[in-house]
C-alpha cells in the first residue's frame, strides 16, 4: 500500500523548517453536494489524500528533493450543483483569480507548483490559470485525480474512496442508485439545467456497490498515477501533466 501519511504539510510547519525551493502540491477540490450519503467536501478530501500520498511516494523515490503539501483549496467552480442546498461555489473567474494569486505568492519561496485536482468543474479554470501563469514565467502545472473510471459523481468510485478515508462520514443507508448514463451523454442537459436536471438525488452512478477495500485500491492507483505524472509527465498545452503511457498529450 502507498503511504498516505508522513508528507510535510505546510499547515503543520513553522517557516524556518521549510526546505529550500520545495515542490508544492496544492490539493484542489470543491464544496458541493455528493448525493444524500456523502459529505459536501468529498472532492476536497480526495484531493488532499491523493496529494499527501503522492508527496510521500515522491519523497521515497527522491529523498533529496523536498516536497510539501499546501492547505486544500475548498471553494471552487461548482455552479452545476448550485440547486442543491449546501453547495458553495465561487465560479470560474473568482477561482482563476485566486489560483493565480496563490501561485504568485508561493513562487517567492517555492520551486515548482502543482495543483492536484479532484473536481471536473475546475478543468476550464485550471487550463486558463496555467496558460496565464506560464506566460508570466511561473513553473506551474496541474494533475487530475481521475476518479471517474466507473461513474461520474457520488457513485461507486467516490463512495468507495470515502468509505476508505472517512467511513464515519458516509451513510450507506441513504445510498441509492442515481442516473447511470455516461457523463458525455448527460453533459448537454447538465450544462443547460445543472445536475438536478438529470438526477434529483445528485448521484450519477451507483454507490450501493461501493466498498472500503475498493476505495483503498483506487486511492493507491490515484497516488501512483499522480506521482508518476509529477515525476515523469509531459506538460500539455492546457498545463496538465500527462502520462505518456496512458494518454496522448500535445506538447
């Protein structure tokens, strides 16, 4: 199993303890509905777990190269979930401005900065942010936590991850199968009317089959993928670090 603890977290450090020019991983999640059975900060918890796990793996591989994990960015672009109570979204423009300013601040003392993203609604903003910051000369990129290998939102994969990470916050008695259609098929209706237009419960997929053991395996796969992208990935035109073995990536 991948070690998911022990990585250097900025929130637990005093400034003199900070290594010189570290790689900084910034977990980027959301605060939005995840069906009736998962907490609103699901994406943020997943991003944080993957970032800490990837940092631990990178430190094992390259112990002389410092890496730290910044506090998670919780509020993001979640407008498609806004009709569900509890969702808090700041939208693309505010998110882009915040990420740009975070990098401008961190670059004074950091080396490379990599956002570890666990929310699909942030993708457009991340691409725009990366392009702007690259033009400014910043060493910045982003990597996806690709949790949508089975279903799209609050289904089997995310529920399994949360059963592994924080089982006390998951209420499986409330888990019900949602809209099982592929996200590509649902996207036009979601864009027009939000997630509630295709799923009254907010679930896209089937969480009833989720297990903590499956979540542990998914997390280990995500950590390995993110660490490999950061270590060896090629930078795409949208600022995403791409795995040469798994996907095409335009230079």
